[in-house]
């Protein structure tokens, strides 16, 4: 990744993968009401794709959230700092999700 995305340093923002070669988005199109087996098959496919490139992969992109992936995959070494900031600015936990810090 080049250009503006690589201008800030890896610790300047939440996104730590600024100096890496590329970003890959896995996409599986599902019908409106997929069967549980279709969902599981899709997750298996994505997981196998991750394993196929694991040796060359640094992490994940927070806009491509995946169930079961640890937050460290998205934020790398920035996660402890982001947790401290969240505690300071949102001590009551108003901003939260299934992918909470």
C-alpha cells in the first residue's frame, strides 16, 4: 500500500498495517436467508484462505470484521493504547459492539 495510506506511521493511528504491501478482502456472497450449513461452509472457505496466506499475512483490516478473529489481528501493537484511550474517553462503555475492546 502506497500513497496517503502509508504517510502516517504505524503507531500514529489505530491502523498499524500502513507499510505493508497490500490489503486483501475475502468476500463470500450469501443468499438473503442462508442455511446454517451454507454459513459454516463460507466460514470454512475464508478460514482456509487465511491459512493459505498466513505466512505472508500481518493482520486484518477493521472495516472487514470477521467473527472469531482476535482484536490483535486488527490493531496489532496498537491495541493496548487503544484500550487505554477508550477507557479514558468512554469509561461507561457507551460505545460498544460484539467486537469491543
